């Protein structure tokens, strides 16, 4: 599921990012953010990769990236890029402050703790990428595999250090987390480590599916309450995301919806019915309809999935709904870990 309620930030700042209509890039903004003595002391903890060979040359949508020797100091320009670095065993020298004072998501904190990184050094990204703050850390390489702002950022970042980013501007939305990881890993000389990460994640999902054979073949609907609409997110052409990897299938109504046609009006709430109905409210009271109002709606209550208790809310306050929307190598196994018991109860009608 590459594009759900997509934003570069995690839920604590997702609403602000979306209501600001994304493009909030500023030029040469002031440095800011937190501190990380631990991160600075050991910027790259990843081990050697026997298959690594330098120099590495990568073509991107804005030019070519030449990495002459194995990078040690890695900067990131998005939370997804920070996830890539951490998953590969690297503590970035600087990252955007996506939490903005809020709690770090559990899966990210696990990785930080595992690497003994302490608190990551961050820059204030309220006005966009902070070029001066990144330059001050003198990184060997900048990861930009998970950003929509590279069109504006590239010319500012490229003089600082080689920028690893996608080969086509459309890839900002369409690449899988595995593809983003592999490209970054190639530039870092850590391709073998990336393969290990991908294999471990696939194993976690496969094992969860095997532990819950009752998921197999159950039709599901995943609906997200956005500020503008209730969105039918499990539409026919949507990527087979975590739900389908766990054994669920799309409903026959999925064919009625597409990325640019996924609004479900209150008069058509019957479209959401399925063996299992999953709803999330990542915008809280800023959603087009609140949880109480939706779940007390007579048509909603008449849905078979609701009447038979095959309905559950995917929580957003712990970053789960955001992690489903924006899977990355750190969050993917945690999503499976969190979802499996929720889905088991929904399938059982509990």
C-alpha cells in the first residue's frame, strides 16, 4: 500500500503536513533540532559488506550520483530515509525532526536502542529541508529515497554530498520500500545487509500468516477517514499490502474504486461491507466524520461486518495506521506484530 494517507511525516505531524498542502519548502533555513552525542560519535555502525565495491555510480532523475568510497557519515531528508539507515545499522549524523517533541514510534526506538544511538541529532524541518544544518555535519552521503521535495532539494543538497534518490520523479510515490532500501544500500556498500533485512521481514509476515490460517481468503475493506472524505483504500489496483500478504483478499466492490476515485459517501456506506471491515481515523476530530458519528450511523450499523462484530478500528495514536500507509524496513515487521492480534479478533467476531 504505497499511497494511502501519505505524508512524509509520521502521524504526530501528518495533519499539519497535509493541511499545509505539502510544498512547504524553505531555502537555507536555520539550523535547529535535537542533539545526539552518541550519533555523532558513531555515525555508521554497519559492518563491512564483502560484495561492496567503490566507486558506485547511480543515475537519478536529476543527474548522476558518484560515490567514490564507502560512506561513513550519512544524512537523511525524510523519516523513511532515516528508517533505511537504521535498518542497515547506520546511525545518521543528522535527520529531520519528524517527531517534533512527540514520542518516537516503538519500532524506530527499538532500532535506535539496538544501535546504542541515544537521541538522534535532528534538524527542524518545519519549513522544509534544512540545508545548512545538513552541510554543518559534513556528510559523506545524503539519503533521499523517501521524499516528495527532491525536485527543489536536489540542487541544494548535491553540492553538500552525493545524493541517493530515485531514477524517476514518479518513484516518489510508486517505489516499494524494498526498492528504496536496495538503492540506498547499493550506494552505502550494504547490499547484502539489505537482502538480510528484506528476508527477515518476509519471514515475519510468512510466519504470521501461517500462525493465522483463519485469515486466508477472508475479504476485507480498509477505509481511512480523511479530512475531505471517507476513503476506500483497498481498491482493486492498490498494491497487495500487508493485509493481503497475511491472507486476506479484496472485496468484489474494490473494482468500483481507484486511486483518484475512492470516496465513499455516507449514503453508500454499504460499499464498505466485507468479511472483515477495518477503519482508521488518523486525523481524529479533523476527519470528515468522527468515530462516534460514523459508528452510530444507522447504515454503518446495518453492515453485516459491523452487526457480526467483524469490524475493528486500526489505531493511529501509536503510528500503526501511518506505518501501514508508509511501510519501511523498520516498521514492516512491527506492523505485522501489531496487526495480527487485531485481525484475529476481527475475524473471530470478538
